[in-house]
């Protein structure tokens, strides 16, 4: 599970066998979520409250290019 970013207690990552569409997983403590990146859209969330989801979405927006670059680097080399 390549970690792409650790920020404010959130871990942004993808699985080594992930698939399209391009997306990012997020975890914090025992909570998980998944965002599509094109367009940015919450796909799934478990146990995050609305404040946390808003914070995560902002972090996804702020780091979208990093996430896309890391996705492409990883999946274009396997």
C-alpha cells in the first residue's frame, strides 16, 4: 500500500493492485474513505464525520497533482 501523503493525521494511499478510475484512499485511526480524483468525488466513507470529510476533500483538492503524479508513476511502472 504505497503511502502518498501523511497530513493532519490522515494517511492518503493506494493499493498496489488498484484499478481505474484514478482514486485515493484515506485512513485515520479506524476510519476509511475513498475519493475519485477525476472529478474529485467522495466514493465511500466509514466512520468519518462531516467536518473530517470536508477537511479531507480540501486536502485532496490541494494535493490533486501530487496524487495523480504518484498514481501514474506507480501504475505505469508495474
